[in-house]
C-alpha cells in the first residue's frame, strides 16, 4: 500500500475527525480516538494538528467551506435572485432528511465553544455573518427595499430549520420553513414592485 503524503494524511485525519465531531460533538471526541480511528500515528496527527483546538477549528472551517460550496452549486442552477434565496432553503431542508443529519455544524460548534476567543467559535461566527451577507446581497439583487431586514428574517428561518429538524425531525416545522421563506421573499419583492 502506498504511503500517504503529508497533505493526504492531513485530509484523512480531518475527514475522520469531521465525521466523529459531527456525529458525537467535538468535546465528546478525544484526540486519542481520532488517532485510533484514522489509523495514523500520534506524531503524524500532532504534526498536522498540534492540539484539539487546531483540529476543531480546521473541522469547523472545512464544514463552513463545504456548506458554501454546496449552496453556491445549487444556486448556480437558477438565475433569478429570489429563486437563489429559496434554493438555499430547499437544499438545507433536503439535507435535514439525511440519516446522518445532526444539525448545523456552526451552531453546534458555537454552542460547544461559547468563548468568543476560541478559534472554532470565531470560524462559526464568521460563517454565520457570511451567510447573512450573502442573503442580503441576493435580497438586494431581488429588489427587496430593505435587504438587511429580509436577510435578518431569512437567517432566523434558516437557523430555525437546523435547530427544529435536529430536535423534532425533518418533517413538520422544518418542512414548512421553506414556505415561510417563500412568503417572506414574495412579500419583500412585492413591496418593491417585483412579483
């Protein structure tokens, strides 16, 4: 079997940690379990990630980047900015139906690491800010007279989907949130004269 490069080892360890952290929570998973599950030596793991904070931060950043990649790919399939906004909700609602769904990694990380000085917390907060800014920009493109307000309302719905689906399952309230988002977008765009 070919030896992995340093970067391949890094990606492999991060993939294993990402799976474990998302399934069980970051605080519940020790570095020893990541070493064991990855099948990579202690020294190799610690060369790439000198401590648990570094690994938790890399996990959070990887999840944030992956979220944007998935959402942008889905939104690239439609042209209308209103539909782009709604595509975000459709995609998230579909993701809540996966058997491995355990909520929003950013909200989970923020809850586990409430200290604003913790680097994983900062990644989670930055991600939420970026999501809101993206929604604000799409709302402006859609002609909403107050894109800041629409973005605020939509981020509440989005995070509500994540939390509600985690607690009550993907059916019911989480499913209805897509229609709530549609009503909010429609009402904002009707105010601007765009149906």
